[in-house]
C-alpha cells in the first residue's frame, strides 16, 4: 500500500496541537465558534483578544479541564500530536500531565515548597533520592532553585506572589509535560517578577510547547513566536509574531495589537 505522504516545510516545526472546526458552548451559549488553528512545537504562541473572547475557554478545552463545568459542550476536533484529546485519552489525568496548566492567580497548596513541586506525582512510587532530584530539577527549570534551595520544607505560602507563580510552573514541569498552558501567568505579579517569568517562558520554549494567554500586547511582542487573535469566539488571524504586529496584518488585528482597541 502506498504510504501516506506528509508535507512538512523545512521552516515550519511540526504542529504540537491542531484544532479543527472546534466549537464550545456553556449551555446554549456558543463561545467558541468553529475555529481551526495549529500550534508549532517548542515555541511560544500567545492567545490575544478582548475580555470574553474565549481565550481561557479555548485553553481549558485543550487539556479538558472544562469537562468538569456543568453544561459545557464541545464540537470538532483537538489533536495533541497524533492523539485526539477526546478519543485518545480515556484517562484525563494523563492528558493533563501532558498539557500542564498554570493559572492567572498562583494556586499553591497548603504544605511545603517541596510538597507543592511533587503534588502531581502522588500516585507514583519514588525513592527519597528520586523525589529530591525531581524537586531540584523542576525548581531549577522554573528559575526558583536559588531562591528556595535552603528552605524546601518551608510552607509554600511564605513565598512572594512572583515566586509562587514560578512554583506553580515548577509543579507543572515535575510531571514532565510536553505542553504548558499559561492563562495570564503574569497578571497578578509585579512588573519585575513579570519580566522574570517572561524570560523563564522564553527559556522553557526551547524544550516545551507553550501557549500563553495575555492581555499585555507588549508582552506578546516580547515573548511570542506566534500569535493568535481571537475575537467573539472566532480566530480573526494567526501567524508569526512579526507578521501579526506588522502592517501586513488584517486591519482588525492591527487595531487590536498596535492600538490596543477592539470594536467587537
Ligand atoms: N463557567 C462558565 N459558565 C458560563 N459562561 C462562561 C463560563 N466561563 C466563561 N463563560 C463565558 O464564556 C465567554 C468566554 O469566556 P472566557 O473566560 O473564555 O473569555 P476570556 O477571553 O478568557 O476573557 P478574559 O480576558 O476576561 O479572561 C464569556 O462570555 C464568559 O462570560
Ligand atoms: Mg480568561
């Protein structure tokens, strides 16, 4: 039998996530309207758009966190690599380990800094040495090791808000995901911590596929490799950052990204 041919351009990295004809609704209110998009692996894709345009809903659909919301329904297809997120993952825990999520407000659990890092590995049999290694690796990857190596057993709540957000990133990294879904990860931290997290996101994108929602258009200009502009549940335009922030972009995209205004 003739093998299926896949055309992949030399410049375009393979897609880590492919969304096809995807719609989502809360009850009978359709908030994502038949969108298609793709996210290349090992890069930062910023999701931009006005409040209520469906950015968080889309992000939360990618690892099916919204499955737990009463009345939430979807149509269409989302693939992570070769696997359909709906049909390919009977165990959503496995999907959520593959595509870890970090929320706008740092969500640290009661317990120590180390316990927070290891939270997602509770079911696994790990020796003390393995736990210590994973804790150190994850905190180093999240650029937090130097700040906390001397107080791993201190309560996580004693960290600053910026440090707590990096701890949440360390916790997501500990379960060895391929994808990080970040919903306004710097919205609740000060500008200096925000820049540190931006630098961290850029560094992590060498090894992970990152999708980040942000309202900060200038931040997207600094960290995005690609941008997707969503408005009223529709993808208006998507493409490489330089295209999206240039005069070549569609007028509506330009108005939002360059003038920070949307008339929808
Ligand atoms: N649990 C829910 N139940 C009902 N409607 C919801 C729910 N969550 C979100 N919505 C609605 O879905 C639409 C999209 O919301 P979503 O949170 O995805 O937008 P967003 O682009 O992330 O906005 P923001 O930038 O303000 O965070 C909004 O109209 C919102 O009110
Ligand atoms: Mg949101």
